[in-house]
C-alpha cells in the first residue's frame, strides 16, 4: 500500500515539474508582481502623506476633568465620520488613504502634554468634537515637539528604547477597557492613565517618554469575524460545502483516511454540521470572553498602530522607565493583551552584529515616530473606540501626578438684563 502511495507522489511531483517548466513565463511575472506590490504601495503612500498639510494640536486640560473616558470615546466616534471610500485607481496610482489621526502623549522633563495630529483641513472638525465633550479645554496649534531633540538620535549624547505594540491574539478579542476600571464609588474608581502620568512625573530634565496611537477609521464588517470566533468558541462548525468539488474532496479525504488508518468518516447531521456545544457547558471565563467579543463587534473601529519610546541623555538614563512603559500596557490584559512587536525594539538576544542591528532598529523607530508612519514597522490591527479611549483620554480628578498643565477656570461676563 505504501509503495502505491509513493508512486502516486512521484507522479504528482513529475507532473508539477512539467507544468512549471511549461508555464514559468506566466508564473514568474506574477511572483515578481506580488513581491513588488507592497513596496510600490508604500512608496506611493509616503509620497501622498508628505504632500499633505498636517497640523499638531495641543489640548490644554481644564483644572478638573470630571468626565470618564466615555467622553473620549464619544470624541473618537465623532472623528470616525471622516471615513470615505478610496477607489482602486487613487489607491495604487496616487497612494491615497483614508484620513488618519495621531493621538499622542508626551512626557518631557516631568511635564505631561496631550496632542492630536490631523490634516489641516480637518482642524475645525477635530476641535468641534473635542469641545463638544470638553468645553473648558483649550486647543492651539503648536510646533512639533519631536523637533526639539537632536536628529542624530541615537547618538553620542542621547539613547532611546522603544517599540511598536501589537496584540497577542486576533484583534477580534478585546483588551481590558475603562469599563473594567470603573466603580460606583469614586474612591474605589481607577484611571488607567494614572500609571503613565506617574511615570512622567518621575522624569528628570533630559528624559522623555512619548506614546503615539495612530488611527484610521475602518468600516470592515467586524461583526462577521466576531461571529466566526464566537462559533469556534461554542463548538459550532460552518456548514460544509455542498458543491461537486467540495463533495469530491470530502470523498477522497475519507477514502485516504480509511485506507491508511482504517477510520470511518464522522457522521453528519441533517444540515451537515456538527452538534453545537451548549452555552451552559462553557466556563464563566469562556462566556465572558464571548460577551466581550460581541460587545467589541458592535462598536465603531479604527485600524491602529501604537508606538512608544523612552529617550534620555546618557548621563540621566534610567532603564527602569522601560519597565514602566511595558507596565502601562500590561494593565490592559483581559481576553487580549499588548506586547512589543518582534523586530521593532532593541534586544540583548541578538547574536550577530548586535550593536549595529540595535542601532538600525532604534534609528528606524525614531524616524517612524517623527513621521507618524502607519503600519510600517508592524502590521496595523483593529481596536474599538472603547479600547482606544482607554489608552488615550484626558485624566480626571483621580490622577494627581504633578506637573500636568491645567487650563485655569474660564470666567465670562454676566448675562445681559440682570438688575444692577
């Protein structure tokens, strides 16, 4: 029996070789095109991005922010309105893409600042969405804070550590959000931003911690992906193909299994599906995971790239701040979690040419941050407005870290018509 199988495999390889020999002139251009395609699209997108007029807006926080991160989620839901379809011709010939925003936190010399980078044509739109939720804040256009540091970082005076942060699992599974940090009683309520604010408050002169969340709205039908994951969790299988090709593949597979292993094909139900596992059989953790997946699928979503860096002069460098950055992202662990993407951060595990390769990684990371590159060092993934608002929002009264600039309380003239 095994000799027959060997002959069949040998014949298959021979036929494949002959087909390849006769059609290489068709296959080779296709392979080259598939290799060049991403490079071409990247080049066009960089050219298109550099041709746009961008502005960096700094948000001055009111003295007391009494709103929860839900307010920032509402801002993000409003910003989602910039989505518009991009036709294929504009995408491949001009490099056009859906409008992007960069939500940035910058800790510099112990001070914490909030920025939103957007297209100049979208400035009034962004300001209206922020003011609708934070009417007492102040917004002003500022110079790019990344230009305040030398361009040769890492270099003789400065060093850096950083990474792109990606998800450990499929983006269908949500991370922990601000809902999990909230409590009815304010004294027991936690703000996830407090860890980042406390880290920034410990910075000395010459130290910087930057975090950048670049987002682009998507209208992908994530509910369909969520439904597939839900079915997988509860043990439901998709109906098998009823086409002639599908039936033929099924018959051949069953025959091979019977000849080699003597196994009978599994029985099929009336509809051709396996019996569903009851939701009651799932553990509480599995039920909670399914609930979280369904909640995320009902939210508006953005394609996301998250990048964070610690930059400091060599004479004030403190490696414990790297652990502080990683610890900030660890607190969002739930059904999913964040981790530094391999190849985007300097590592001591590199065996050959470690110094040169780490230098190249740092340089690419620094340049990618300054250019707000989206999906270049790591593939973007989808986060809901709730997840993004958890990572980037304006901290409330619970966050008491020092050196967080606040806008004084606004005063206005009394309404007309009051008796003197």
